[in-house]
C-alpha cells in the first residue's frame, strides 16, 4: 500500500495561536489557484465545512479531493479531518463537541434519555434517507457471490467482524481480517464473482480506500457503507449505501454513526437470510454448535 506523506513546513501549526480563517487569509498568496478556490469555500462558511466530506468540499470549490489535501498541508494540517476538527474546536463549545445536547449538570436519568433519543433520531433519519434500491442490489450481489471479503479499520472494524460472522451463520462465505495488510493482500486475491464490502464512517480512510481499489482491480464487485454521499470511497465503490446523521458531523468517533451502520447491516442480514434457500439449515447448525458453549 502506498503511503501518503505531507511535506514538512517551516512553521508548525499551532491550533491555539490563531483561528483558521485568519490563518487562511494570511496565507492566500501561498496557495495555487485551485487551492485558492478551496480557501474561498472555507472562508465563505467555516462552520459548514464541518458537515462536509472531502469530496463535497472539493466539488464546492470546483477542484479535486487531492487539492483539498494539499490545501490542508499548506496550512500545516495533517489532512482534511484535522481541518474539520480544528474548525469545530473554534466554533463549537467543547462541552457540545463531547456531550452534544447533554449539559454538564445532567444526572444519569437525563443523560440516558438524551443519548437514547439522539440515537433513535439518528436511526430514524437513516431509515428515511436510505436508498433501498442500493440495499436490494447489494443483497443480490452477496447472494450470488463466490465469497465476501470485508474491509474496515478503527471503529468500523467491529461492524465488519460482526457482519462477516453473521453471514457465515447463514452459509455465506464471508471473512474479515483485522490486520490492514492482510485485508489489502486478500482484496487483491479476489476475482470476478466475489464481493468486497468496505465499511467507513468518513469514506476517507487511507487503508480502506487502498483495499477497495485493490479489490476493484481484481475484478470483484465493490460495495460500501458510509455516512457521506460524496467521498473518495463512494467514488471508488460500485454500490454505496449512505447512512449518516447530523450528529456525526463533528464528533469523529461518534457512537451513533456505528449504531446506524449496525442497524443497516442488520437489515441487510435479515434480507439475506430470507433470500437464501439454505439459511435455515445453516442457522440450525450454528445453534447446535453454540449449545456446546453455553450452560
């Protein structure tokens, strides 16, 4: 996998020294014409950038995601995600970034109710906006696949572990390796008739993008589950399921994004279980095996 490096700058970025819009204005002459368009887009609506993917910001500036990354590097940032986090830290109170609607003085009851309500709203929003025709198409691809390989890192990895195991329970040859190098090599070994399933909240994770490209190069059908409709991952994947919510925009490791994705994957699992003629027999075998592990 190719490693992307960001050139070192003479002056390192200090988030506490000066706000990002002022820093951008001070360095306008350093940007290329394409980077200048990115700068203008950020300056027009710094808060709005927090809710965008790298591809969406690129489109609004009439340029490419690579240019957005170069723009971030010129600012001394490590990438677009750091730009979003920095803008959020400058425009959203720290309590809200961590707690959302929860107040510092809330008790256990208030915290529990607010967390549950936020999560329920996120799932409800996803249900209303999910493209069911894409879910249908992905189910058809998986039912007819020779094998299914999952790709994910970080907080998306547990979703891949769970889904691969559940598909195995209904007789689908599904695998997931935690090691990203193993994922990458395995993806390159796929062939026509196989499915590669990428899971990524941002759709901008280097490792998952590289593995998805390798799977596509091998001839496999590539599908993705992500939270943003326009991202580097949706540009690569053949089929993309988009399920996100406003709550996930600036809380990078938000739990609700994973719960939403779990719900979508559960809907896919149930669909596949009903579509597969052998799922009942395989589930019966699974239950028989699990009896040995329980009192």
